C-alpha cells in the first residue's frame, strides 16, 4: 500500500476503520469518460459518514452537543482513473488525535484491488458561535476514552 498520512505514535490507540462499496454513476463522469476529480470529495464523505455512524458518533451527535466540525484541510492523490459502472471500495480510517480535531485518511480501490485514490481530511471543532474549540468537548472526550480503552474495536 502506501505510507499513512497520519503516522502512529507509541501508546496511541489503533485507528478506527470502515469500508464501504459503491458503483460509479453516470452523472459522476466527465467528458473524458472518467470520474470528475471533484467527485472524490463526496466519495470520502460517504465513507466518513459510515465510519462515524458505525461507532455512534456521527455528524448529528456533534450537532446535538452544539459542535460543528468543518473541514480545514482536504488532500487527494490520484493514482488511477475510475469510469462509469466501476465498483470501488472506499476505506475511511479515523486516526487518533489529542487535539480538538478529526483526522481521516481514505483509500479507494477498484474491483481489482488496485489503488485508485488516496487522501485525507482534517476537521476542526467549533461551537455554534464559530469559536474554535482548543480542548475537545466533554462528549468527544468520553468517546476518546472508550476508543483508548479498546471498547470501540
């Protein structure tokens, strides 16, 4: 595979992972017959949402606690093109952070298990008044305690 965008440090819990499958739709391709580069953001989003829901901490859980998590950084590395009707797996990997931020890595592979696209997103945490949270909010700290103790594996 490739080197992680977020290297692990000793003592950190293992990343949380979720893989989803999808098929490229006609409306996602461009005039060249390949998936338009801007569509990959929604592929990452599909996997990120599934990962959060798997572990019981999705976007609406943040919202319920008056926290929003906008994307601060997004990066893509394109290795191979995707075409109409290609089936792909999208793996989302949630990396541990002590900070009030969410580090996600993504790996997209085609039906032949070839690496298609990799990338990452970093999300910051804000309150409803758009103040940046320097310390993770209590509900997220509780989630991290479960993660750190291995209760989420």
